[in-house]
């Protein structure tokens, strides 16, 4: 477990930096060229090429203020022409950053001439500190507005993390579902995450950490984190579809300010999210990306002992120190281990044949949650070990489910790879699709959505094969 001699405020900064998704500022480009294509035609209610009435992204000074209501912005001022609308929905606190943390994704998409001819990029900005009961209706209004302004063309939607939760709930409205052509979700906690269940995490600190100061450090940090991000605790805590929350009752450390809480199934499980995931929705419009970081808890006992004990000094220097300095990717690696070692019910551990029920996670979202698996699948078939992946593909019910090995929660938008990782990723569920960078995977699925025959996607596949032979 993570042991620290730093103050709780430092670890708090690290925790907050993880899901807040800070980014370097980048200005939005202004296109001037009208693009046309032979894409699928739609019924227009406005003249093709009409000048857009949507505003560009506001300056950073304006973005620092909390939005009172969700808004729609365009990436550039070039007329839509016969392109399709591509709506990007940011994650937690992304509303405060220029391009809402999508900069690298946009750069790659704009560099692909075929995609650039087919799509015009728009952004939805909403307040991620508000409860989903407020933001979901607002996003529905944004989607409806974009649909109308685009001449009644179905919208392709791309969402990161909790943005995917807002988008998914919006999709449950039949009228909105009809206006969406494709929904791509990256690392979205559809079933929530144990990371957002405060008493469950406090119990993990209570049971797993023996050093007094470290216990206090973790306990205070989590309390501060949830106080500042209460919407995560109320709306995105784990839905317990796998009955993994243990029935513990009250617990309290003898240390002042140490871990304490009242962990019960009735109070911990997210029944709202469980019921929401049982509602009918057209999942054949969903492309779900999930990933997981390699950690010592996925290894056999001997290798795990070496990694967690003999390699402890190396881990301290390369992981724990950077995490305390609030560097995003080391923090994700730390949280990856925190989620993996959460204490689960004996029934869940027995079913998974390991006490590390959430060993496959990206530092925020368990893989079973990111893939938008049905409640029944999560309840019957644990996804705890890499060997469990072989039986999952046939049980997914989305249009496309992709799993990427050894990436974290931010790789989907910044292309990060761990020291032992690679830029060329293989989809563990579809190995026949070859290897690509994460941005090339996104491009591939966008191209496959353009027509039923997937001509552009096959052209991309052929180009990749040619490059390999050369």
C-alpha cells in the first residue's frame, strides 16, 4: 500500500489531480475551408453551408468560471457543409480548460484528411460539480440543439470518463437516442467505481495499512477529496452489481483522525446506478473503450512478493514520490493499486478466485464498468484477472468493446504509455484488428461508423498492412 511521510494536503493534491484531468492550455483553431464529402446524406432543414450561429470556445478567463447551464460550442467557424456533427463531452472539471482536454485527440483527427472531410467538431460544456439529475437534461438539450442546427443529422458523440455517464443517461431518452448515430465512451464508469465509495475506501485503509501516520494521511485525504467532489460519491459510487461490498458495520481506528465509517451494503451500494443500467437502451450505438494498468497483484504469489517487497525502494522513488508531487500518471498508478486492494465480500472474492476483485482497472474505472457490461454478466462472471478476458467478448452487448493492456485513464486522450508499455496497442478482445496507437483506434471506429460497408475502415486496414510489409 501507499505509505507517505508527507502531509495529507499533498496526497489530496495528488488525488484531486487524477480525476480532475488538468491540461495545458491550447487555443482553438479557426478553419476557413468548406469541406465536402460523399458521406451518407440526411434531410436538411437549413441550407447546406449556412454560416454557423454557434460561438467558439470562450477565452480561458471566461472558462475559469463555473457554467450555470450546459452550452454548445464549435471547434472552428467553417460551415458544416455535408459533414456530420461530432460532439465531444468532457470529464470531471474539464469545463475549466481550453478544448476541454481534447487537444491531442483533435490534433490527430484533424490530421486525418478522410475524417476531417467527414466530421465537424463541437463541444458540450457543463458543470461537473452539479448532480447528474441537473446535467443530464442539460446535455439532452445540447444534443437536440446540435441535431437541429445540423439539419436533423444524427450526432456522433465522444465522451471521456464521467462525461460518458452523463451522455449514457441522456441516451436513455428515446428521442435523444434517435438523434445519436454513435456514442464512443472512454474509461467511463458505467457501473461506478469503488474509488468513489468513501466508507468502502476508508475500510480498505483501516484493514490494509498498518503504519499510523500513513493511515491518517490516507483517511484525511479521502475525506477531503469527497468533500470537494461530492457528486462522485452520490452519483458514481459502485453499483454493487457483483455483490462485492462487504457487510461490516461501524469501524473506527484508535488513532485520532484515523479511518472510520459505517460500511453496510444498504448504505454503500448505488441502487440508482444499478437500476439505470437495467433500463433498455440501444447499446448497438455504443463503442466502449476500457483499459487496465499492470500491477503486482495480477502476478503469481512469488513474483508479487518480489515486486511489493524487494522492489519497494525502486517503487518509492519512481512511483510514490512523483505521486506526492501530484503528477497525474503516477497518481493513477497509485490509485490503480488502491482500487485493486479494496476489501471485497467473501462471496465476490470466492467467485473471482482472488481477493483482488478489481485488479483490472485504469486507476479510476474497473474494466467491467468501462465495458458497460450488463448487470447479469457482472454478477455471474468476474473480470478480475487477465485470463478472464477470453470469456468476456461473447458477453458484451455494445456495438464494439475494446480493451487495451497496460494503459491508464488518461491514455485515451493523451496517448500516455507506462515505462513498460508501448504506443502500438492491441485490442485484447479483437486481436485480429492488429496494433495501433490509441488515436488510430479512435479514428478506425469513427471511419467504421460512416457507412455499413466500412469502406474507409478497410482502406485504413489496408494502409496499415502495406506499412507493415514495407
